[in-house]
């Protein structure tokens, strides 16, 4: 049963009329037109304090509050259908999908940030008037605000349309339709009411819309600038490669011996491209300054090993004319002697000699050597110590790590021995130059360099012993005296010599990895993962949510945006239930008056129509009917004794489906001045 208001006419001033109206024609409308009243067969009822009639039929007549939607023309509602821009498919699905993709992109960014130790940024801020801290919080916030704002607009429209969606299904209770406004309720109360009415689309839409409010603080705290030790790939030029250079003037040897002496006396570090026994092929360092910078280069290197060992037993001393003869035997049975002369004048002496021909057939420049040291102890006892060394040489491909602050090598990692062919590793692999024994030179200057070198290296060893704690006496008295000191100094000397004689100039590009402390843009994992999780939740739920919402709106056709007063009147003016209501009705009164009506949207015209609630024979509904009958009796008592007559006496239909709606209408009509009477039109 449907209700709609027609133009209420000015009734005649006649005595109280019977409830059953049977006139030939209705009172005329204010514009002078008349409509027949005999069309419907359903009865009408008139109240004692009003000339307004409540009719359950679709009849047109003056003085009746009735449904006139049947008089409305049929329109092409699909052609005139109004769909908000926000609810159109590209936006309704595109916005949550963009949030979903943004979440995936953010997780990829977090992974790359952790893998690459952040992202590179300019050393100087390119935007001079804005601080980095401001940009790190402002820019990501501006990225998430637009999609978050559009998503909240989507939620607003979904909540805005929900009463109409419910009415488009038909038989909608007033609490879920004409009395419901999810927009003005706000998110929190929308959650409560949607859970109450089982509007799951509204529940999930509101939850995801609320989640968008935490996107901004998470985005603003996601990025940070940190000084991190970061590797970068680069290229450098190698200026040396393995090859035998010219060393005939012995300059390389004497200068290397001089460096060994200076290193011992002044405690100098290893020179560039020298690391312990390693001599690395030289390469160019970057000219730019780096904070704690290091560079790893794959290059070639030569490792020189001294293979020094102590003698087999204590060396013996045999007194000679003004001196002593030192005799010592190596662990492999090679015996060698050395002369300490004029010991009364020079109590501390040292030197180096090659092993005899009986122990080696190599050239004297490549033979093993014996370092000898002599001194008088504190009690005047003469003492001698010897160390035998047999140098070897190997070439490797290595990864050399250099410190860019002082251009020193701080690490060498052996890779393999497959070095390019050269003229060093073949003839000198197992017997390189010992660097301290030379052939007699005809050039006195070259011979002087040979003599200086032969004295300089053992002199550096003896100086090292003298500078040790306890002095030379402690070293002479120690177990394996001079072995460690000789190995250290002789290794340094041979490494420096190798840099000069076993490498030749070259120019080859090489790959390198440069590492330094730089300013890096990193993604903070905690807010980053939290933001990605929220974005994924909103996007994933939003895609399915708006697909379902779109399917729910398939049968809903609105010609104008809902919500305006004009649109509301246009949809409900012909349905009749408006005459039950008054401007002074509060929320509870409106709910009470409309409680027995069910609302729907007419498929043909798009008008809102109201039907009386049907009563099912269930036990729960029977209880409700019992309570309602008591309410109907109370309402009838408010209408006066005249309305307490049995329905059969008043000529009222006994249709049970009309009783509740009739009672609600009668209750509304007891209020003073209801319904409003239109004044006649003046011409």
C-alpha cells in the first residue's frame, strides 16, 4: 500500500462528515481541476479534525492524501541517470588500485634501501630556502594526501548513496532508508549503525577511510638522512704491470735500503702500494676528497717471502788477529763464516754474506744469505748471532684495498695466480734477487751503492734490535734472537725493491669499488612497513569493496544528486507519506510516525514510495502485533470517543496491512494545525 501527498484542497465548511466518503467528485484543486474519485475500489478514511483523507489506492481526488506516482510519466531513467564523477569506474577502482600499487612500490623501495644502504642525494641542498628535514616530511606527505583525500570522497559518496541503495531493493525500514544519513553521522557512528543494520559495505568503507588518516604521519616520518659507509662502482687507471725493469745502477736497491733504515729509526708506516710482503701494481687514486674513503681494486701483486730461519745451534767464535771469526751452520747443513774485525775499536758489528758455492750454484745475487751480528755483552763477553734467509717470489691476482686519506694499502686479498705472462715470475720465481749481495762493479759510484746497501739492511736490523725494550743485550739473550727482527726488516726491504725492479710502466683501465661515508636517503623500516601495510589494506579492500558497491547500485537510477531539498521533494512529493509529518517533528516523532511503513524506489518513475509493513505469522511478529494493537488502542483513545467505534460501524476496511499505517497517520493528525490547509489561489 503506497502513500503520496496530492495538493490538499480547501474543504467546505460543513459539519463533521462520515468517515466513508462517497461523493461523485473530489473538491477542486486550487487550479480548478477535478479528478474522479470512483476509480479506486479501496476505501478512504477522513479524520475528525481534518479534511485530509488517507487513501491506500492510487486515486486522484481533492481533499485526499494519496499516492499519485501512477500519474507520473515514464522516463528513460538510464539516459538521464546521474552518476557522481567520484563513483565512476575509473576513479572508484583506480584510486584503491593506485594505493595498492603504491604499497607494493614502497616495499620495493624499502628492499632497495636496505640492499643499497639508502639512496644517493646531492651533497648540497639544491633548494637553498628549504631544509632537508622539511623536504623529507613535506614531499612524502604531499604524495599520499591526494589519493587519501579522493578515497575519503569515495567513502563519503558510498555512505551518501546507501539509503537509496537499500530502498532500491524494496521493503526498506525507515531506520535504514529515509531516517538514515551516514554522512552526518560521521565515521564512528557510521561504523556502529552499519554494524547494527549489517551494511557491510559501509562498515569496510568507513574502516578503510578512517585508515587514510594515519597515512600522513607515517609518510612524514618514513625518510631520514644518514651518514653511511657506502660502496660505489668506479674506474681507475693502472700505471704499472709486472715486468723486469732496468736496475743496473743499483739506485733502486740503495734507496730501498735507505727507506728500511728510515722506517726503523723513525717508525714509518709502509709506503704506498706496499702491505707487509705484498707489492701491488700502482694505480691512480681519485683526486676528489672522500670522508673515510677506501677503494678496492682487482690488480696484480708480487709477494716476496724471506724464508728466514735461525742457525742449527749457537754460532761459534774463533779469535783472530784483533777480531773474531763467526762460524754458523744452517738447519739444512750449510756452514758459513763471517769476520768481525778490530772488535776492540768497534764492539758492535753486523753484515751479510752469501752462502758458499757448496750450498748453492746460483748467481751470488740470487743465493741465500746469512745475516750476522756481533757485540760484547755487559760483562765483556763477545756474542754472535746469525740468521739464514732464502727469498722467494710469487705473482698473484689480488684485490687490493687502499685508504684514500693517505693512499696506503690496508688490505690484500689473494684471488689466484693466473697472472699475465711476464719476464719476472719465470726466471726469478724461486730465486729472486737477494738484494744485498752484488757482483763487483767497475763504476765506483755503483760499487759504493752496492756497499751501502750491503751495510744498510743489516744495519737497519741491528738498529731495530738496539731500539727494542732491553736493548741489544736483551735481543742477544732471547730465544731465536734476531729472527723476527730480520724477517720484518728484510721483508720490508725486498717489498720496496720489488716495486722498483719487478714492475714496468703501463696504463690500463680497471674496475674498482670506492667506499666512503656519504649522505644517504634511507627508508625507516618501521614507519615504512607500517605505511605499506596500511596502503595495501586500503587498496586491497577498496578494490573489492567498490566492485561490490557498484553491483549494489546497478538497479539504482537517480536523475539528480541526492541530498538537496529540491531532489528530496522531487523523489517523495508524489508518495503521500509526507502528509504524516510536520516541520516541528523531532527525530523520535519521525521515527514513530514512519515505523509501520516500508520504503522503496519505484522502478518506473524513480519516486520514493511507501508501503505498509507486512506481518509474518512468526511468533516474534505475533508478539510485535500484540504490542502494536495496544499502541493502536492508545492512539485511538487520543483521537476521541468517536473513533473508538468498531471498524464495521465506521465503514473502515478490515485490511490488517493498513492498520499500522492508518494508526500512524491518525496519530499525526491529532496535532493542532495538521494537516496544513492550502489557501485558495487568487486570480
